[in-house]
């Protein structure tokens, strides 16, 4: 139970063709996302692809510090993983790992649903620990949902949404 005394939902619907599914294991698709140098650059600020071991460590960390979900899209009658997101009051790292699904507003829908989750949990505010200056798509995504820059960091900035 990553958020003390809170039960993480198995699924959060984002509409008939998109959902969040509670993380349960490392999927082969996820390793593919994190082996793409450009994706890794947006996530970590370096272009060194992940090994399976590094991916497992990352997911283990995220799963113990918040609610970890796969983002799934309906394709040919089946929900398929296209990214991941971790939700906590202090951070909300999100990756749309499948390039075919980027730039389609999926990130905004995910963030909007997690804002509602935060409201349901009675949080006064939500934060994003850091968005790198070069990750303009992520910054636009969070700002479109009302997050504002509250602190400049060496590589970008911290963002917050007052609920």
C-alpha cells in the first residue's frame, strides 16, 4: 500500500478507450520504452537506455512511493500498455512510451484523472518534483491542467497545483 491507509484502485477509467491499470509486473513493452534514448532523455536527462535491472529498480521505487499505473489504450479490442505514471501528492512522473500515442492529449487526460484522485483523497495541493527545461511537452501538459512553476531548479522547475 504505497499511500498509507489508502487502497489503490485496480483501474481508473479515462473513457471507453483509455485507462490506468495498477502496476503488477514489468512488461516487455516498458523495457522497449526505456531503451529509446530520446524517451530516456526526457525522463532522466541522459540518453543511456535502461537495462531490465534498472527498469525493475525504478518501478520498485515508484511502486513504494506512490500509486504506480500502466497507461493503457484500447487497440483492436484489447487494452495495450502505452506508458506509465506514478501518483503521489509530491510527484507525478508520466511517460507516454509508445511514440504513436504522443501528442494526442493522453497525458492531459491522465493528469486530469489524477488531479481528481487527489481531490477525492482530500489533498490541498499536488506537486511535480521536476520537469526538465527541454521537456516542453510535459511542461505544457501539466500547465494546461493548472500546475504552476513554484521553483526553478538547475535543470528545469518544480510545479504545483493548489486544489
